[in-house]
């Protein structure tokens, strides 16, 4: 049985609107020296936030936390694979870390260990990981799988009456 009982589909328009709302919320916390996107999910919201906050310096922390590269509903997180770090002299002071989602908090804990003084923001937050971030826009339940637009494509489905 999957630990995810619900789906929460997010369109490109919704993600853009929520990332812009994140920028509005973050504006009073700046100015920031730069943005660090957690790849891959944090790259799109980081681009929107950087544009809205007029931040030109963008870097990445590359971490894989789900099994394989094909994330399907019900996949479990595995041991973190840190492929690229960011080393700042000031432990992230004045920097903004952006990710699409904080789920269990495992990735956020690893990033916080690297950059404990940075401001950590996500578009979506689940209860288990929410304490790890400073700012977020939308909370979803722990048993919800968020379907991001880059993980979906239009496909025909059967009518409800035929299921």
C-alpha cells in the first residue's frame, strides 16, 4: 500500500502564481546576495523568485532523494545522494535557498547542515518537513503526492462511468 493516498496536480500557471506569491513573501526578508536552487524541483520556482526579486546570482545544490529518476506515486525517499554542494564562507548568511517542496525534511536537513544561516523557502510544505523551512506558500497533507507539471503530460482517460 502506498503512503500517498491523494494526488495534488499543479499546473504551470499555478506553480508560477505560487512562486510569485513566494517572492512577495520573501521580499521583506531581503535583500539577498543570491539564490541557491535545490535541483531539480527547485529550479523553476528559483527562476521565478530570482526574477521577481531582481537577483542575478543563482547557484545550485544537486541532491537526489527519490528512487531512480522516475518518480511515481508511491515512491519512497531513499538515502540522499549529494552530487554538488555550495560552499560559502558565511554558511549561507544573506542567501536564499529555494525548493519546490519540503516533504519528510530529509533534503532540507542536509541543506541546512551545509548552509545553516541561509533563508530556506519552498512553494509547498508537508507537516513532517515544515519546521525545516523559514517560508512557504501552500501546505499539503503528508499523504498527498504533488504532481508537478514537469512530471505530467496530457493523456486520454476513461470516463467516470466506465471505471
